[in-house]
C-alpha cells in the first residue's frame, strides 16, 4: 500500500488558498476515511448493570417531576463515542425510561423510529396511533417514525423499559425533529396482537387485497416469544443458535427500516459463537446469567443488564447455568446495512 502525501508536504500558501475557498484535499485523509481491511471503531464493548442504572433512575423519579422531563430517561452512552453523543453504538440509541403511577409522558411524534422493551413493572401502557398497547415485562412495543405515541401508567410501583431508537442515524442526517400533540383518542379494544395477528402464518384476508397498514403489528408479547424460543430449542441442534427475528407479519421483513430486533435463547450450559458480522448490536439479558466475550473483553451479565457490541466484533456468549436457559433481547443495525448494500457475515 502506497504512503500518501500529507498536508505538511504541501506549500503553506496553497493550503491557505484551499481553506479560503472551502476546499480540502482528499489524499491526506483518505486512509482515515477508508482504513484498510477493517473499519476504525470507537465503540467500546461495555456493560450497563441494571442495578447501577435502576437506583439512579428511581432517584431521577424523586428529583425530576415528569412535567420537567417529558421522558424520564437515563441514556446508556458508550464512553468510546463521547457520553454527550448518546450512542450505545454508532447507530443505536438506548435509554432506560421510568414512569411512575398516574404519570403520563405526553403525546408526540418524531422522525426517529423506536421500540420499547419492558424491563420491570405492571400497569404501564403506550398508545400508538390510537392503539392501547399494554406493557408487561419483556413485551416489545413499536413506535415507528412519525406515529403518535404517549405513555401512561395505571398500576402501582415503578414501570421501567428500554428505549431503542435509530436516533444517531437520523441525527447524522440532520433530520431529527418532533411535534407535540393533544392526547390521543384510544380505540377501546384489545391490541392487534390479541385480535388480528394471533399467530404466525395467519393475517387478515383483506391485507391480500392491498389494504394494509405499514406497521400492522405494534406489540409482540414476551410470553409468546419465550414459548416460541423454547419450542424451537427442543428440536435445534446444539451447534445452531436458537434465535427468532421480530418481523412485520404482512411483509415478513424487519419491523423497522434501520434497526433489527431478535430474541435469543441459550440452552443450559450453551456456548454460542455467532459468526462475526459487519453490524453493531446491543444485547439485553431478559433472564439468566451470561458471560459475553466481545473482542477481547469478557463481561458478566445478569437479568436486565445491557451490553454494547461494536461492528465487526467477535462475540462469544456463555450461559453460565447448567440447569436453566438464558434469554436475550438483541437489537442490531443489520437492516440499515443490508439496505446500504454492505452487510457482511464473515467466516
Ligand atoms: C422518545 O420519543 C421517547 O417517546 C423516549 O418515550 C426517548 C429519546 C430521544 C428522542 C425521542 C419516548 C427518546 C425519544
């Protein structure tokens, strides 16, 4: 590989003339823009322990009334990317949000897409596009770009969930903004996961005639995801991972344009070594004790802990229990990378 010319090698007056005309020579920066072989990664493999976050989130509940926060969130910020940039990985935003009984997080809509993954508590719900979506532990709720959403809490005790957004990508496009709205009118009926999309393989007949919403299913109850993982595990070779992707039931494609959502079951004692891939990810332990080796870093995770996986990382997941299964929730940016044409899985 040839060594390219540097800025210092150019006459000072020439460089000043370029600067004066808002021009920049590429060659001194070319190797930084295109490192050879693997990308330059600032994202650190790190873990956020739920016990550390939860304490401080409950303190925020005392310190900051919901009216002063709108969303009472502590952001899981990767130190390698600068805490102020609010990135768990370069393209994934993660926060932990607290709502207390009778509070509401007011109605709004915005350009970033989000999912919520419920970590703790009963009685919370999100209203998306007029649909009331109950939030039980492990449930996944979609709030796709530009759909109205607000959160409420009719139960007792704190409700805490993981917010997952494609915010870093939308911010990088200078396209992130929100609109506030009046509280939504709730359609007084069970959510569509209980009525129109009860099981895989069955969709409303009308959808075949082209009458379909862009986001037909907005809630994926954990109870069903967990059962589906267990059924799959019962017949899956130990050499293969037990992993299910959350998809749009009308298209069979990922739920959201940028972020991919999936759930993993690690059987008792299982060591999973997924192939190295170009995407970044966030892993969240739903249940169990898991050692995650990410590049050369080993992180020990237990229920409700969250981990950042950089792009191109080597990953090894170990279920530390020889008796109980472990369950993980995964978010990655593979859908965006696929659309951009560079998603890769390496040998
Ligand atoms: C948002 O709309 C929510 O609706 C939570 O609960 C976190 C972080 C950045 C931008 C929008 C919510 C958010 C957010």
